[in-house]
């Protein structure tokens, strides 16, 4: 079976996010001072072949832990659906 995974990787809350801070600071310049606390991350979509949903989720989690996210500095979350 083929599954689609949607993965979000974000910097840990305890770490600085210079890119997010720059965007937050720029919001007042474009007339949106009420927007604050911007954090910039990545969104990854991939497809995986697996026998079932549980197996697909395990493969995606392994990919996140071993390659897609640096767990020292980032957290990740994902969803897996049939493609």
C-alpha cells in the first residue's frame, strides 16, 4: 500500500529562532503589530510503501529521527494517510 506523510519540523521552544524573530519584528512594518511570536520551521511531504498504517508510521518516525529532524534542536510531528 502507498501512504502519504505530512511532517512538520520546528525549532524547540527553548531555542532562539532568529528567522522567526526577524519576521515577528517585521510585522509592525507591514501594519500587523498584533502578530508576534513567529517561529519558522519546515513542512515535508513524502510517500512511503508499507503493508499497513502502523508500519508506515513506524517508517516515517524512523526517517524523522534519523534524518529529517535534529532532535537536539528540533521537534517533529506527522500524520500518515493512505495515498
